[in-house]
C-alpha cells in the first residue's frame, strides 16, 4: 500500500473541533469525562469523554428527509473538514463516480431512538436507520462510488482504511473519504456498566489501578488517494502513507482477548512486513490500549515480542480521548499521521503508577520521532484484530 497517502484530515473529539484544536489538545494532555446528556441514565458510571458543547455541530437535523443523530452529524462535520483540508475545489472537480466513502460506526444514530424512547413507546413514528453515516457523507459530497459502513465493533474503522486502500489500488476509486464516528449512547453505556467494564474515574490504559475502559465520542475522517493522483490534482500535502496492514482473528472468545497474543502478534508482523519496516524503524505505537485488565497485559507483552523490546514510545491515546469504539482505528491512524507529519510524539497523559506487567514505554514529555513508521493497533469483540503501519510521506 506504499502508494496510498492521506491528504486530508478532519476530527471532532473531547479536545474540540478541527485538526489544529486536536493537535494542541494532544500536547496539552488534559481532558476529563463528563456525565452523558441522556435522560434516565440510571447506571453506576454514566460518564464519558464528550465533545464540548460549544464544538457540537449545528446540525443538520435531517438530510433528504432523514432525521440525523449525533453520530451522523459528527461524521459530516469531520468529512467537511477533511475535504477542505485536502483541497475542496480540486476534489469537487473529480468524476463523482470515482469518489468512494466508508465511515464506520457501532452505535450510529442510536441517540435518536434513545431520545424518542426515554421511558416507553417512541413519541414519533418517523423512520431512522441506525447507520446512515456513510450515506449521509456520500450524499453531502455527491460521491457516487462505493459507499460502505464497516461495523465489526472497535476495529471497524481500521478495517475501513485498508478497504479504502484496496479500492484505490484496484482502481475502483480515485479518492476515498474514510473514517469512523461514534456518539454518546445510553444503551452502550448501560451494557458496559452491566459487564463491569467501566472505569469509575477515567480511562487509564496500562495503569495499576485501571478498572476498565471509559468511552469517548467524536469522529475522525481522512481523505486517501494514490500519491500520483494527489500530485496530479495539486493536493496541498500528504500527511502520511498507508504502508501496511495486517488482519487476524483470535477465534477464541466473544469478548475476551486470546491470552497468548498469537493473533494480534501475527497482525502486527504482517503489517510491518507489508510496509517493509523493521522493528527498529518504528518511531512509535498507538496501541489499542483500552484500560481493560487482560487487553493491556496481552498487548504489552506482544508488543515487546514483536518489536524486540520495550523502548519504542507508546502514545496512549485513549487515556486522553477515551475509547471511541468503532472510530478508534481511525483516531489512531489520524493521530499517527499527525505525529509523522510533525515529527513529534506528544507527551502522554500521566496515568499514575504503571502496571509492572505492562512494560510499554509511556513518556510524558514530547520528543522528536526517531523512525519513519508508526504502528497502530485496533482490536474488537469477536477477536477482530487489525494493525496498520503508517509511513512518512511527501508529495
């Protein structure tokens, strides 16, 4: 995939709206969960990392007669940013049949239905599908190429990126608008409360005192295309190249990770091999790192095995923005592209005492990147694993 580059970024998170706010937020390394704005959120731990109220998109409330919830509105806003960043005029001049869209989500516009049914039957008979995000983005842009919404839980948007790269390499599309979106959902929060998998304080992957994960909402969307196509249309820049990927499945348990890490290790090695990257070439890792007990231990041990040690800096993204569900892979890739583009790994959020079983390197001070590649992991219920390798790129 060495010819597929990321030329536009759009992001909405608890750090604010836009790439500039996101980059500043990564360096500030400060965030805090808040109580979700949902009626009847009667559960022990009703907090998550929310998009600031002042940065919420001002709609649209519907598109072509279809009511839109928070997830679709986030995706639309991030897509608008990404297209503008990549050069909206030259993208608008493309054959619309050559532009594809892939936006992953797990809960979609669940907030619509939860709002209509706070304690009983729906107060409306309007129809709204749960997952319109990709179609909404395609409709806004006028993209007439393939429009897909991969939804294999928390690794979904990582898979979407590799599908986008394949669409470009196979000639099915010239440009793909790709990413993930996830918004506050009372039902999802209640499910994880029942599982006992919510940390009552904050998301703190690899910490001794971690007690589960904590969700974050937002959207991360990218414009990807071949480097040759980007040069031909005069794209302003390439943030990074999608250099390699590795898919695997634990085939072990519906929710728990396979304890030896054999399959996640296979995914990492496959991605590195496809990228032509040696372990010593990896400048940093953006891990899956959720804050759940076994996941963090297994991923730490496997990273040490695959990378031949524990000195590679790990950027602990979820400790800052929370676990963004199906959008997590896209957030990891977008963050990795920014780190490579700026040549800097921001300092991590201080998680307190680090679990001695999680021997990953978590520097709290910013440092220059030392290597041309970044490794991103995203894992999911069902054992769906994906690793991505991003590489420095220039047009």
